[in-house]
C-alpha cells in the first residue's frame, strides 16, 4: 500500500531531520551562550510531545488503509453472483416430502468428460440407500445435484415430486441435511457450531440435539461446557468429536432428507461407537443417502445402489446382490477396495 511505502518512511524521515536540526541549532546556541542547556532539554521534551500525535496519526492512516483493503475483500464476496441462479419459474411447495427421483439425469463438469450418463432411480420417503462403487464414478456428484450445488445438463431431479429447479434454493436446502467426511467448524463455541444447523433454534433445542448426537459425554468434560471454544476448524477437538458436532447440527436442522458422505471413515476407533450411535439417532424417520466406502456401512442400508461408469448398474439388498454375483459381489470379495476411503 502507498501509505506503508511512502507515508510511514516519509514521516520517520521528517521526524529524524527535525530532531537533528533542533540538536544542531540548539548545540550551536548553547556553545555561544545564547541558550541555556536546560532550555535545550525543554525543547527536546516539547519536540517529543509534538511528534507523538504525528506518529499516532500516521498509524491511524495505516489502519484505515488496512480496513479499506479488508472491506474490499468482504464486499467482493458479498457481491458474488451465485453460479446456480434461481429459476424464473419458482414455486413455493411448502413442506417437501423425502421422496427423490432421478429421471434420465446427465451431468459433466467438462463437456468432453461426462460423469453421469442417464441415471434413473426413485427413492421412497424414509428409505435408506447406500451408493457404492469405484472411486470417481459419480456417487458424490449424484448427491450434490439434489441440493443444486450443480445443475443437471439434462434430465430432471424431483424432491417430493417437484422439480428441484423450480424450488427456491433456500427452501430446497432447508429440507436437506449433509454430514460430510471432513467436518468444517468455525472458531466459535461448541454451542455456536451446533446452532449453525438452524440459526433460530433455542439453547434447549441445541443441547437436546447434542444429547441425541452423543456429544454431552465429551462436551460436559470441558471446563466451559458448551461455551468451550473449538479453535479454527475445530483444532481443539478430535476427529470423532468434530463428527458428532456435525451430526448434532443435522439433528437440529430436522430436514427430511439426509446425505452422509462416509461420515465415519476418518474417525478413530475409540470415537466410532459414539458416532454410529449419533448417526442412528439422526437417520430415524428420514430419507438417507449414504456414500459408502465401507461394506459394513452399505450392509445396513435398505437398498444398495452400485454406480459405475456414470450409470446405476445394480440395485438391491446386500443378500440379493451377493446372490446375483455381479459387480457388487465381486467388489465385496476385493478386501483392498475399501482399505482406504476414496472420494467419489
């Protein structure tokens, strides 16, 4: 900034020159007897009192420039135009049910590299569906299209029987809760991080959501309880504790649709029972889509959908798919496939 490169050095130079001039002139006057030494010392005292406000003013100018630069960055974010626009033909459906349907859905991040090639599938309200398959076959993409993080290239996705492109984004996303593999926490308190799931929730509702997510056993062990600061990105918490806070958020949101992006893949064995218990409480009565990289997770689902090459090639229960002896059964026999969770 120009203040740091010019004003600050310029002010420092003038202060130094002024001090040298007073010292030079004062020394000459003292040597000739026209000025008493104590008067010269008084001049230096007054000079320090004069330069003090100038130094403070210079610091204030520098602070103002820093504030202007920060404000510019903030407003550049606030003025961003969403890449997913609201439809000009939106309708307010009221409360959406948990039914989901994909009708010949096609999507690609780049035109020459298609990711989904005509997906057709219906999911009933309250059904728990596991999406399995090799890495990079479109499982995460499929779930990202439901809350319209991306828009389909062609085809239709319906929630509660209504095309998601016609539902206001805020309304649509209010009906969907997501527990990601990597939980993002703010540097505030445990209470504030859980409250992010529903900003108008009362303290009692937040604490009840934490209890159902099995957070109380570690939160009440902190000296400040729910007012404990978690640090940037939850640095003061373990992976399992962060994950349970994410589950508490989703419980608090009370959304009819739940997306779990391998919510237990990165936690330690000690925390896993508590996280699983929290997930069981969260999934109750909801339509659940699970991106599964662990066979044990997939086997708990009502239905397993095998995604490969951008298409759904198999669907059924664990037992039924094993009897078929297809892609799922072959993958089930490959123990190394699930050794390291992968992004879909």
